[in-house]
C-alpha cells in the first residue's frame, strides 16, 4: 500500500489505501519516542501502546472508499479534502470543550 500525501491548508496529511478492503486510512509516521514508548509498554504490559504497522506508520482513523473513487484523482482529492475539513472541525469542537472544562 502506498502512502498518498495531501496538503490541506498548509498541513500535510498522509493517507494509505487498502484495495482489498476498499478502505482509506489517515496515517502518521511513528516518532522515535512513540516507538520507544511502545516497546516499553509492550515489555511491561505484554501488548502495544500504539498499533505501529510494519512500515512504521500508525493508523489514526480509517473509512471506506470505493476503488473507483480512489482511482479517480479528482474524486479522491475532493473526498480527502472533505475528510480533512471534518477532522479539523471535530478537533476545534474538542478543543473548545476542553477549554470550557478548565475555565
């Protein structure tokens, strides 16, 4: 599976598409610190803290997307841009809720 990078509002987001499952995943490269923390957690608790894939990426979220829409660059970019906007909006709401909680 190849990593597809989209630059949304100056923020690069990476996605990976699984053709077998017709599923697109929002991914991020695991940092050295996350890898080390994951190893410590695995040794201490017997299971990973993060699900770091063999290629070093962490899947943040996944959704279904037809192969036809993935193969159509215009449809794919529109879909991914919309998903990015939804994630940004959700983050803004969660941040506002957190600020309210501590005020």
